């Protein structure tokens, strides 16, 4: 995380709401309407990618931010910002993280948000605003984000759900050849050559998928190592990997992933 621009806090706070649940945004907007002297809502976003763009463009004083979102998590979004407003997390995130947030002067609201708890957030923001610069603690830094990420339970998944028309399919991990990112989307590719859009980022998949057999080989690909047919040395410590899927996909590993591949396959 790099250096951030520092916002100036007028009254009311220019505010952006970021949540992948439209109903959650609508409910929060209704709750905030009670505090018209504190919040001026200037934008909304339904995922981290939209949030990143709108925050950098509108440069709000404050954002209400969900954590678990498709495309990009709230933490991933924060790590990419160059302009950092005040952040209030509004999420169903597990309660064990509350103390970490509160001790670092970041507020945290559990869904469904209660009016009484929101009153405390407003008071906290008003106290922040009235404090002198020397009294304002650092809101958070990269170490805090890493700490909270480390506290997250690693939920190992046995299948991936994907939408196809009006149906939801559950794809067994053993039937998956690899995952591939294209722009801001991540696709699942099965052994029989089918390709499905997922709701995960490569970063989230690398945490959730069992390792082994799944391994990230570059920034855009995670492979099922049990479905690799052939590995060939490439240039600059990279490897060319031939998969066992129907079209025998060829993938090139990233330079920084070469050592992991070499170690796993004793190359």
C-alpha cells in the first residue's frame, strides 16, 4: 500500500456506499437519511472494482464498505487506492475482528445494521472531525489489513457453484482443469472443455482451494496439478504446462511461481 492523499472533512461528510447487495445499500441509505447533517451520499458501487473507480474519481470523505464482494474484496479495493477516505465497514464479517477494527479507530457495523449502533458511528465521526490533527490516530495501515486477513478462517471448498441460465451447477473440484482470469472476470474450465464464469477473484480462490492439488502458477491462472499432462522448461525460470482438458490447454507459469512448481514436482 502506497502513500495516500489526505481528505479534508467538512460537514456533512461526502459519502459513498459500496456493497454487492442492492438491498443492503437501500437499507443503509434509509438509515443514513436520519443524519442529513452528517452524511451527503454522492455515489454507490456494487463491487470492489466499481468502488475503486468511484472513490478515485469522486474522492469522498467517507465510505461505507462491505468486505466480501465478487470481483474484488473490500480489502483488495483498499490496498489499491491512492486516495484513502475514512472507512466504516458495514458487513456480516465475523465478530472476532471487531476489536482489531475498533482499536485502530476504524468503525465496524454488523449487518443487519441497527439504528442504535449507527448512532455510535455518527458520534465517533463527529469526535474525529472535531479533534485536532495531532489527536487523530492513523486510521489504518497495511499491517492492519494483513492482520485481519490472517484472522480469517480458511474455508476449504469441495465444489464451485456457477450459474448457467436459470440453473446453478455445482462443479466438483476433481472435474476442474484450471481457472483463468480475463480482465476483471475469472472463469472455471472443466476437463470436458466447458467454461463457466465464477464469482471469485484469483486471490480468493488461492485461499479457498485445497493446496495441493490446486496451485497458482501466474497472476491469471490456478491449475489442478492432478490434471497436468506435461511440464516443459520455458525461458527465465518459467514452465510451459500442458493440461489434460479436452483442448489440451497450454499455460506459461509466471517467473515468481517457478520455484513452487519446481519444488512440488521435484524438477
